């Protein structure tokens, strides 16, 4: 394959998937038990792609049964054996980068240059990184005196339910799959109903890598049906979810009723602060990158831009210059920078928030991006808005679209107050040439990530924690191990035990 062709995905997916059997359960492709399906839609054209199995509670039960068997087999392999399989998976992901990228681009509207490049490298890197952890997970011994030994061990949960989002389908799926497997668990992945296709090819590749049957299972379906059944299942003691804060709250509530452990990577309303001593050119480049990459559909997007008042006009002009170089159009064209919004529903939401913001006094600034929308697609051109009412929905809600809000501030304390005036606490980006100001800023801003003179600069060993309504737990890095293993304490006494009675 040298060029991706729209409407010809049969060369990218296993043959059985093309017939509507998109449930990967116990190492086999299955249809939903009641035969229901739904169509996945190409957001660049509005046309259906293929029919996807619509799993229900009975299908989730089948997947849980398979995962329970797979977990036992996986647990019998030592860390080096698991590492070998995971490294092979990384190799296969790289070998199939164009197919994986094509599926994500057709399914989500992401630019093929990104999905078959940086996104695929990140997915393969996840398996490489966590393959190095499998044989390094350790416990500890506690000194309890001369005749007792306390042993603390980390054990896998057994079966983990993973629910991944649509904005980075392959990347966010592997962010869960790799550490869950490295920690010795089996898992059931429920990909977003808008973007299930790359998960199907991942299942095939993991099978080719030698992963035992039942260790990895894929349930395609709707969140309110398949996702809810997975969260509520009594034999799934751990849930990992990435998505909206509203859905995360519902999952946390349901898990709380059942006393399940949850990891939640949720939304954000992240600030981007440009102080009066910042390098304006690099700051503008960073702002345009964070706000408009992936059409603004990035949870760590720092789209709440706060600029020192004396720099405001010049900063906006520099952003306009950079936006003019962005090409928006067919995501399968290698020269395209940005494609469409993932769905009509999401596009409608972005437009609603814009309308509400304008009604509350916001001003939309004309930009001159290279905008070539496809007929029937969910396209929207990048926007900058000013004069934003801080109480409006546009100012307070996560937009998840290519909209940069720019507001001035007059002193540092005002900037920190505006940055923290949100229910979210995922990320922040600060631009300054002062070390003292940078150190003050990272302490004053209440977020899990603070970037200083950079943005979206992460590595596989860098944890991504959320605060407030942005989530629970941390993904990436060694810290992810704490998400997917639980502690067990054993006390052994080799003297004479003397009870209380």
C-alpha cells in the first residue's frame, strides 16, 4: 500500500470484520448475539463506512468469560515472556503503520500525516516502553521484628475494562492496552462508537504477536449499552476510561456503587499564559499548535489563552500569520494539516457554544487558513474569539473544536486567578523568560501538568495526571503501574503466636 483510498478499507481490516463480525472475543471474530449492528461514518464525507457489531450485555458477558480464562494463562507467563510478546506487537504496529493510520483517518477525520506518523510511533512506543516494565515490578519486605515477616506484593486485577475515546483512537487505546497487559491483566476494550476501526486491526496484530487467546478482547457498541454493561459487571474489578467529564462522573458513580477502582482521564479547560517578558514568536507558535492541532479535539489543549495586555494585539497578529499557513481539507491528502470534526453531533456542539459566546458579547476574528472543506463533511475553519464573557458557556466549557479564546490580564495575580477559575485541572502552558516567574507559576496553577515555554511536550515515561474535574489517577510512565495492580500484604510468623484470649 502506497496511497490510502477512501471507501476501500477491506485491504486494511481482517476479512471477518467486513461482514459485521467486529467483536473480538476469546481470539475469534464474533457478531453481536442479537445480530444488531450500527454504521460507522466518515466525517469527511458523511458517508457510512461499514457496519459494526452493536454489543449488548450478553456479549460483554462472553468477553468477561473469555478474559477470565485469558488472565489465568497470561499470569502463568513470566515478565520476560510477556515482554517478548509486547515487543513483537510494537514491531507489527510499525509494520502496519499505513493501515492503522488509514483506519483512524477515515474513521475520525484526523490527517493521515499524523495518524500514520506520530500517532503510530506513539502507539508502538507504548508497547516498547511497558515491555520494559513487565519484569521489574517489585514488592517490599517490612521489618516486623525478629519472628515476623511482612511481605507487600503487587498483583494484577485480573480483568480490566478499558473504554477509549474518539479523538486519538489508536493512541489512547494503546495508552491503556500496553500498561494493562504489562501488569499481567487481561482486558476488554470498548472503543468509542465513532472510531472503532483501528482497535479491530490492533486485535489482529496482538493475535499475530502471540498474545494468548482471551487476554485481549474488543467489544464494539454504544457507550450506554456495551460501556455501561462493562462498568457494571461484577467480574470486572477495574475500569479505565478516557473521555468527557460528564461521562466520567457517571462511570465513577456506577463504580462507586460497586466499590470498583477507576482511572479517569477526563476533560480540561487549560490555560495558556503569555507574560510580558515572553518570546512572542515562540509563544504564538505554541498557542496555534495547542489550540488547532487535531481540530482542537485534544483534552490537554490550552485554548484558554491569557496574554499580558501590552502584548495582546501583537500576539493575535502573530497567531493569524501562523493560522494562514494551515491547510484544512481531505484528511487522506498527505499535504493536509487538519481534517473535519469527528461527527455532526460534535460539530453541532462546537457551533452551539460559539453562538452562545457571541450572544454573550464575544467577537469572532476573521482568519485566513487554507480552508477546502469536502462536500457533506463536518468541517469548521479555525477561529479566534476575543471579548469573552468569563461567565459564558464558551468561556467555561471544554469546546473540543478549533477555537482559541484570547483575553488580556494586567498583573501576574490576575493571570493565576483566571487560570484557576475553572472546574478542570488537567494542563497549563506558561511563557516567560524569568526563572522566578516560571517557578512561581508552576506552583500557583492547580493542574496536573504545567509546561514552561513549551506545550504538548511529553514522553512515554512522563505521567499525565488530572486534578479536580479532569480525572483520577495517571496515565503514561511508571506511575501507570499503580493504576493496574493492587497491593497484597502477607504476614508470616515463625515464633509462638500468642492470641488475646
